[in-house]
C-alpha cells in the first residue's frame, strides 16, 4: 500500500530557487489481483471494500488483505490495491523477500514474464502465482503536462535527491508518464528507510 510521506527533517539543506518539489510516496508491500485470482482468494465475483484513496487518481487500497507464502516463511496482512488488473502482481521490498526465502527481480510494475513465483492465501482459497513477485523499481510518476514542464519523457532515467540527515541521491529513477498520473516519486520501504524519509518528504531532480 502506498502512504504519502511528509516533510524533510529540520536542518535539511536549502532548496535552490525554482526547484520543483516532488512528493515522495513509500510503497509498502501490496498485491494487485486479476479477476480470476480475486475470485479464487475471496470467492466468485467478490467486491472489495474501499479503505482509502491513494495519491494517484483512480487507485485505492482495500480493507481486504492476503498472506504471502514462500519457502522460508509467510507475511500476513498484505494489502490488496485496486482496481483489478489483467495480471496478478505482488510488490515487496528486498527485506520482505528475504523473509519469504525468495529472490524476485527488480522490475517496473506491470512488467510481465520475468517475475518470481509466490503463493497467495486468502479466506476462500489459495493461488499459486508463478510469475507475480517483484521488487518494484524506483520510479517517478507524472502527467504529460508535468513531463513537458520538467523537460522529461516517458521511461527516461533521472537522478532524484532527498534532503535530510541521511540525504541521498537516488540514481536510475524511471520516469513514468500517463494521463491520469500526478507528480510523485515511489520508493519501497528499504529505500525510504535508507534515506530516513519522514512524513511529507519532498524530492528534487538532480540536473546535470
């Protein structure tokens, strides 16, 4: 599930005039389900209950959760995100993957044919997802208008700085441009912890 994180800590370096503030969201472990897997886990035609709207338009977290199972252990209460997709995908941090005993690749969400097998357990059944588990590649969402204003293009790779006591420059951040998107950088929990990201944090493009 995605949670917006907040302001850089007191004493952060000054921001240069004209720099665009990019909201930072932390992607907590979560599951995107296809219709057939949702039916298998929760029952035929199951309708999910909205828990909270996410920052990106038309995306929301459900009240419902599943359990992930791997050769080393399980992780319970993994949030389901909606809307449903054509293909099931599970996104975890590297620390989560170690707990499961799995080694998923670092991929962009919706990449197909390259992910790792994982078992999903729900209240109505079990799904063996052979190509579902990934560690999400850090990325930067934006609309076409925002991309034009920033001089960026879809799938371009950029550097993004997060200020603070543990300030970091994240390299290899992939730009993702879509009409329904809003400007936001997504990190996973391991990346956010490394930079000591706190509620309301902002990031800044590093221009060469």
